[in-house]
């Protein structure tokens, strides 16, 4: 017992205590629920990001259209001599 | 029982890195199957570590539960190369330190001397019947050690972590951990001799 290595061997042979099975099951179920909530939150966040991206694209497209209309309007007025 | 435990520990400590990486990746994707695999592998180890560290099975159960919840809430932000065992033991150990602080036990945590531990494990009648005398003495010697030495012995001797990993769990340098482990071995040897003398009297 005085040598460190043999001490570690003895420690490695210590018996194992079993946790309370009922509580173990409850913790596992709670963690599953938390994981599902996390997944849902992540899915919703991804959906929000996609929606924001789509809105951004749409507004950019609208802006481009408006700019094109202004340019076209100016070109027509110039062509008509106004 | 002892043999199976040693074999089992070897399997865990040598857990295929690929499997571990795949589990972390799946856990990041909130895969409950991956969580179950990790839970089945580490729950009993974590419970035993915290029970022996805290000296109370009730406290250990609370700390284990909190550790798993921390893992779940951090699952999305885990690094892809996370090592699961050191991560769990670090969180469990830190929760225990917080618990000690919240209970005003800083003195018992930092002291180098043998202190009174009111929460020392009280074995159930089943434990008393099943445990042999030397196990009881070893558990008593372990419980009598100051926490910082006990955790060093538990992490390396019982849980089979590599010293570098155990040092990271304790938040100290590998060199400091080696010194602490050496001191812990000397202390438990003294404790063991003391118990043996008491037993022979």
C-alpha cells in the first residue's frame, strides 16, 4: 500500500455504487425534453433567418425595380424632349 | 465485479475517438440517441466520482442531474473536438465547488488538513453487507482526505483519466497536478496505515 502504483490499482478496484434508477430515468427524460426544445428553438431560429433573408432579397429586388422604373421614366422623358 | 469494471473503464478511456467525435456531432444536432449513448457510458462514473468527492449520495445525485442539464443546454455550442469525459468531470467538479461555496464550505475545500465532514457517506445496510472490510477502510481513508487530494486520486485512480486531462478538470497545470497526486498518494497511504493500526488494535 506504500507504493503509488499499487495504491492506484487498489483504487481502481473500488466497488461501484449504482445511482437511483428511478431518478436516473427521470433525468434522462428531462434531458430528452430539453434536447427536443433546443432542436425546436434552433429550427425556429433557422426559419426566422430564412424569412429575414427572403425579405431582404425581396426588398432588394423591389428597390432595383423602382430604380429601373425611375431610370426608364427619365429616359422616356428625355426621348420625348421633355 | 472488479474485473468487469476495470475492463469497462479501459473501454471508456480508450473510447474510439471517431465514435466520440460522431457522438459530439450528433449531440450538437440534438440527437437523443447520441445523448443516451453518452448518458449510459458516463452516468454511473460521474455519480461515483461526485458521491466520493462530496461524501453524500444525495448531493451527488443533484450534481449529476445538473451536469447532464448543462451538457444538454451547451450541446449546440460544443466544439466539434470536445472530449466528453473531461468535459463532464470538469462541469461536475465545478458544480461541486460552487455547491461548497454556497454552503460556506470554502474552508474545507482549501484546507490542507484533515477536517470534519458531516456529509460523509453513510453506507446502507446492503453496502455494509456486500462491502468487504478493506473496501470500507479504503473508502474511509479516501473520505478523510482533503477534497483537492481526493479529487486527484478519484480522477486518476478510480476514473482512469490521464493526468493531463485530470489537471485540466482541476484547472491546474499538469506539473502542479503531478505534485498534488503524489501528495495525495502519500496522504492516503498514511490514512490507510492509520486505519490498519486501528483495525489491529
